[in-house]
């Protein structure tokens, strides 16, 4: 019963098979392999963006930080939610790769940026000219860090304001496909058609060993990204092993299948837990993560039974009454089984 993170799930068998096949013989390095050519063509087709520049990197932090670096100058700021991944979990990487750009933190329910606050903060940024930090970019996380999903209309509204104010837009899509299948829209509708300039198209949390795609819809920014990726030490020599993972991911809609499995597992988990009177759901469950409260006694039963998950937002107090509500995060992956879910629910119920 492993609900700590979808990062901890195994790679899909199809991906491991593709890596073994890619290991045969020789292949051009640094992204010049034939597999990468096919990946680029496939991503352009999926996103309905024939001119898009497509790059692969090994981590989501790299994808986000390098993406923001081509949208933001050192004297500018990135507008993001207070609980965005780039604020809470990337150790200052966006600031580092942009050369010192600031993050302006915004509020909003369920880790979704409040559109009115974004407009207000962005309009008041840089009003004193050279004495102020300037507007740089907007970064949206979908799925959010609280497990919720921005709708296409919500993304469009935020991006419209950004465009009106002359700033670029980035979508942190570490769980891109989980959001996509939850919305039932197309990749184009959730990105460039809604106003997104650069997207981090995640795969590591959804069945890949370790690869993320950066898709740049404005080809004019492509060369700068290539230079920054190389200078930052994130251009793989044996790139074919990244390419092979992504090609397997996109073959026969594996990426969609895995995300649907993860979301369905979370829905099953939610359905069982919400029938327990003491259980509290802290945010709407819209993809593959639940943020919830359970009694201390329920936590103790689950953990004694072998369940692994994270207290959230911090560690639980060591002692307290058995009916005390303690909060946690539960994450389902493509490989989460019905048996794991049912056993966990049984333990929580007691």
C-alpha cells in the first residue's frame, strides 16, 4: 500500500522494453538520434503544433526552470501560486536558471491562482519603472499541488490577462496527462489554444523512468533554450535513452492509459474513504491525489498495516488523542491496485 508519491511507482513495462531495444547498436548523440525525430513529430501531431520546438530533459525541475529562463529576465518576476511546485519544491532552481528573477506569490483556493488577484498584482508591478522588479511570466501548475485541476476556461482567463499585460506563460505539467484526462480536452486546448507559450510535459510521474518534454510553441525561443540546456549541464549525451522512453509513452496512447488508471485508482480510494464518518477531504479530488484528514487512530491502524504515505503539510505530533484529526496526502499511480486501495480503506475504517 504505497501512496507516498507517483514518483515512487515503477516504470511501465512498455518503457523498459523500449529502453532495451534502444540499447542495441549505436545511435547519434545529443538528441540527434532517429527516435527523437519520431518523438518530435509525434508531439507536434498530438499538440496540433507543427512548428513547435520539442526538447527532452531528465527532471521536472529542469523542465520548469529552463522553460522559465527563456520567458523571464533577471530583473523580472514570475507570477505563481504560493503553493506552486516552483515555489515550494525546487530549491530556488527557477531563480537560479533565470539569473535571479523573483517569484511573486499569489493566493487562490485549492492552489489555483485567483484571476482577479493576478490581474491586480501584475498591473501594479513595475509601476515605478527602473526602481521596481518588472513583469516577467505567469506559471500555472496543472494538476496543482493540492490535487485540483484548472479548467480550460480558467487557464484561458489567466493567459488572456498575461497577454494583455505583455508577459509570457508557462504550464508546469508534471502531471499534465492526469489533468488532461480529467478535463477530457485535447493537449492543444489545454496549452497553446488557451494561451500557454511553453509547457513542461511530464512523464516521470506517469510511468516513465525519468524524462520530461519541454514544448515551446514560439520557435523564436528555441535556440536560447538549446543554449541554456547545454550550459546548464542538462543536454544528455546518450540522449536516445530519453527519446526511447518518450516514444514508448506516446505509442498506442500509453500516456493516456496510465493517467486514466491513476485517476481511477484515486477515485476508488476517495469513494471508499468518504463513506467513513471521521474522514475529511481537504480539497476536491480531481485527478490522482487526495489531501485529507483522518483520526490518529485511523493513521496508526493504516501505518501498522503497512501503508506508506506522507503526513501533510508537516509531520504529525508524536502523541495525542485517538480521535484527533491529522492530515495527509495520498497519491495513486498507474500501478496502484484495487487490492491495495481496498486494504487501506479497511484499515482506516477499523
